[in-house]
C-alpha cells in the first residue's frame, strides 16, 4: 500500500455557470520514502492538489488516504491529529514576524502542549539540522530568503511528520539558494526517511531531486512516470511543453525546406536524439558523421543531471539527400540510440 493514495479527486470552486473545476478525477500513488514531483504550468491545479492532501482544501469528491486513513472521512479532532504527520512549506515562508527563529520552530510544539524545555531542545536541534545553528534569536526580518525557508522547513519538521509537502518552496529564491534548499530536502529525505512531495512549475527542480513525477495540465494528470523516462520520452503535449525547448514542443524557425545552418546539403528532416545516462560519454554525433560520410547541423542540445546521471536531448537536421539521411538513421538504430522525428 502506498503512503499516499489519491483516488478520483475532484475539486470545484463555486457553483452553477461560474463554477471552476481546479481538479478533475485525479488519481495518484506516492510511496513511502520517495521524493515525488508534481509539475504543471500556472493554473493547472497543482497547488490545489497539494492543499487537498492535508485538507486545507476539502475535495468536492474522491478520497485522499494518508497512512491508511481517509482524510476526507475524519472528524475535526482526528483531522488535527492526522495533520501532525503532514508538514508543509510554502513559497512565501509564512513565518510569524514577531517571533524569533527558535520561537517559530517551537510554535507547532506549543500547539501540541509539548513542555517548553522539550520544545526548545527539539527546535534547537532542528535549526542545527537545517544549518541555522547560532541564529536561534534572529527574527525573520534579519534573515535572508534562504534562511527563512530553512526556518520554515525546521518548523514543518517539528512534529516529526511522515510527509513534507513543498508548495513552490523555491520559487521565490535565487538559483544558488534554490540549489542549497533542494540539497537540504534530499538530505532530510535520506536521513529522516520523510516522504517529500514537491509542487513546482520548474522542470529543473524535479530533475534535481525527484525520482518520479506527475505532470498536471488542465486540472488532470496528463502523464506520470520516472523523471528520466518523462524527460527522455515525453508522450503528451503537456509534458513536451515542460521538457522541450519551446511551449509547443516544436522548434521554431526550422523546417525541412530551410536549413539550420550555412551548409547547403543540410536541409533534411529534424530528428531528436535522446541520450540516457549510459551514452552521454560517447561521441555519438561525431562517430555518426565519420561512419556515414556526411555532415549534420546541431539545432538544439540540452543535458540534465537526474539523480547523479546525465541525460540529454539533441536535435539534428539531417542531410537533404534521402539515402544519406536513411543511412544515418540506420546507424543510430544499430547503436541503440533512441530518436524521433521532430514535429515541424
């Protein structure tokens, strides 16, 4: 049984002609101990989804089961108890500005009536865990954005939750700070065993720390799978918009009648090569050119690191000569290099 089981989840705001469906029949399984990503463009429904997991938003229909308990069927008291197992961090940090870092982290323990000395010890330990030892007495106004998010993470971990929900947790941070926060989340996942659900509109965030990903578009799950599979072989238009270089999943400005470069003979079809972690260290394109005796134009190239391995896409414009182009495609198949014809 998965730690989080979402079944046929629908959430509608309003009623009648003005009703807006934010989620439409969404089903997902999230396993214990994994870092699971939910990615989508603005307005796709991803933030509503994460808020339905801990019932900050109550679903219109469907079920959300966490650790065997259907959150939609719990009483108010049972729901408060269940939420202690689900920590949450937000894009805007949501810290109490009149409280110090220590007091912010201690706050959920106060609500649970944990003795002050025990709560202080727990809060200090968590601030050390997130790299803020010595900043216990600092107020949020005295902290950088990255430090504020570290305080928010420590606060979310205070009740020792099984699940940590991250709603656009790095969107307000610069790239260097984002990297440090993502590395912290990975370390917490490893050291504490906490299951992390990452909600984001940035593919680079998912690639950096997630093992599996669901792509949400127009209020529904468009695609789900391992991060490397979705990156290498996006099946749906929604996935291509997030993974590939243009919004439509097509390359603008290139066609089979207008070459990508100045080499006259390179006016053939566009193909997209997908490189997995086992082939990125090979000079595939150079070997193909030498073996086939004809040049190609590199239209686009992108390499990502996913769970410590390099994956990539390269779009080539093949020669206009059909026989030469077919020879190159046969060579790629023989070398077990995955490729697809690029949409024009």
